[in-house]
């Protein structure tokens, strides 16, 4: 019996699938870039693509173009109408920079409607490196009359001090570090360390909290109330101070409650980390991608004037395509298409950012008018449904993008938070609840701090159904100590 005969045949099938074209991939990648990363990306594109160029400011006006203002007046004004104007709103910043002209043509895009805003006082921004603790101490060391030998010892000690002002290296290690320059004795290192301890800020170069506080107390006049008792406390009873065991301390020190309270108050006025006041964390600057300001009772949203450079097609190379040889023409056409894709992707990025920023402002008018306690619950899906985009797109737009408002500059993500149900069937955002907790704790009596249970009860009275565990979670997120710890610090 022979094998069956297989006949070739053609079949038609219909199916749908999502294909990420190179243009779509580029648009998605640009959408999630921050303004700094985008600037780097565009700089590389300008270097590699001869068909791209940066147009000079005012070039469009010189060519007779009249760009339309970049304000979604219909949507932003509708948002303001929905929230209504209120006299309690923040003061309007009429001089706030916002995007005015914007050309959305395919081959030219301009999202920089004006010069970068100057500082409010008209001075140029100063971005020089801040002086750190070691620079501050070395400056004082160089002003102190010392021998080259002592100056070398002092410089070695200062270089070993950490940002909080403490010295963790032993005198023996410091002596070894100086061996190649000078042969010094341990006593010389210790003497210079004591001298540096009285530099500004006083207490630096100490090897522990007790010594640091003792050096600061030595600067006080002995007649200051509680000074003598304070010296005994920092030398022998720091742990007892932390426990706030005042009755036992009075018995051990054989002193009155008034003298003990004066001593503890004096100790708490000292700085346990003296170096921190001279070595602040490095200031981070962000450039807003969008602005929200109030004009004639309406909230207006616009793109930052300098969030993106002006890109255009290089007309010289574009005109060469028709006259170039075949290979050269193919090369130029490829770069021309890439340039058009990039400009179109930038246009899409800007339009999407403006839509998302406008939707956020519309949703959070209460926050803009009244502050964090009026923040409403908001999730990505709410914005995605309003602007008819996918949640993943909204997520990309809200990452490392910043909105400047009269209340400050915030990342887009700041305006999103989950909700907690209220007694009347509504919802309150987690951000608003945290603001309420911070306010309640700020108004409490230092001698009777509110427990998490008391905070939950107070919020329940205000119509917010929240459990004690939730209050504790929000309090910890705010870096606020527990009621027991606040009582010790009170």
C-alpha cells in the first residue's frame, strides 16, 4: 500500500498583531527620557545626522511664520471652571515663564518660546560648588599662626574628619600618615586635635558624642544655669537622658528638678552633629518640563520654554537630494526620513506631556488652591482614560518630569496617590492624610504627644476611615518619631 499523496495548497488567514515600528519605538523611548537625557539624545542626533540642525531663536519670525500659542485653553479653563476660583488661592505669579510660540510643523518644531527665566531678583544663578566642612576647617587652619609641622598635623586631622564632624582615625594612624613628611609624637597629634575642636563649628574632631557635647559646653560661662550639671550628664549619664528618667537622675546627682531641667535644656540646645551645618547635602536642581499658573481665575498649563531645543531640516542638504548621485541620494534620503521621524516623535512627546500635565492640574485644583490637605486620590488609570491613552504611556510621561506651580516644583508622580474611603462615601488621598497627620502632630502639646490611636480617632472624627496601623505607616513615611520618642524629645 503506497503512501498518501500530499498536494500543495494555499490558505488565507486573517490575524491581528501589534507591531512596534521603528518610529513607534523611537517615540516610546523619547517619551520616558528626562529633559537632561533628551538633551543628550538630541545632541548625538545632531552630530550623526547632517539633515538635522538647530534653528536660531527668532528664525521662524524672520521667515514670516506666526506660531500659535501653546495653551490648551479649552481644557485648562474647563478645569478651572470645574474647581471654581477662590480668594484663598495662592497669589498669582504673572511673571511666571511659560511657553508662548510653538510651531508644530512636521519639519520644524519649537518648544522654546522664550529665553530661560532669570532668578527672581534679576541676578544670574550661581551654581558654584558649595564649601564643605573640610574646606571650612582648612581655611581656619591657614589663618592660624602655626609652624609648618603643626600645619601638616592639622591638615591630616581635618582630612580624616567625616561629614558629621567626627574623627574616627586613632592618633597612631594619623601619626603613621604623617611619617613620610614629619616625625611627630602622639602628644603633638592630640594637642592639635584639641585645638581644631575649638574651630568653627565647635566640637568637630571629637571621637564620640559625649566628647563633642562636652567641648561645646566648655564654651559656656560656668555661671549659666545648669551648666555644671550638664557637664556631669554628658560625661556619665547620656543614656539616662535618652530614657528621660528624671526622678532617678535627680537622686543620683542630688540636684533639684529645676536644675536638672535647665541642664537638659542646655544639652538639647547643643549640636550632636556639628559638621552637618557646614556640609549640607549637594543641592540638586531640576528644570520644570511644564508650568501651571493662575490667570484671571483660571489655571493655565503650558510647556517649559526651554524644555527642548528647536530642530529643523537642513534645507541645504535637503535640496541636494534631487541633484545627488544615486548612492549619495539614498544616503541623504535615509537621514532625511530619520530626521522627520525624530521631529515628529518630539512633537508627540511634547503634546503628550502637555495633555498629561493639563489633566493632572484639572484633577488637583484643590491642591493648587488650598495645599496638600486638599489633594484628591488619583491613579494612572484616571489620567489615561481622560486623555484616551494607555496607562503605560502615562507612566512614562510622569517619570522624571516636573511641573512648576506657585506651591513649588513637583514631579508628576507626586500628584498620584491611592485613596482612603470617607464616611460620606467619598475618598481622601494618602498625600492629604499625611498632610493632616503632620498638621495634627505640629499642633499637639509637647508634654502630651498624640499616639497613633489618638491620631486615627481624630481623623475618624473628620470623616476619614483610617486604622491605627495605617496612621503608623504614614507617620513613618513622614519620618516623624512615635509618641514615646516625641515625649522624650519634648
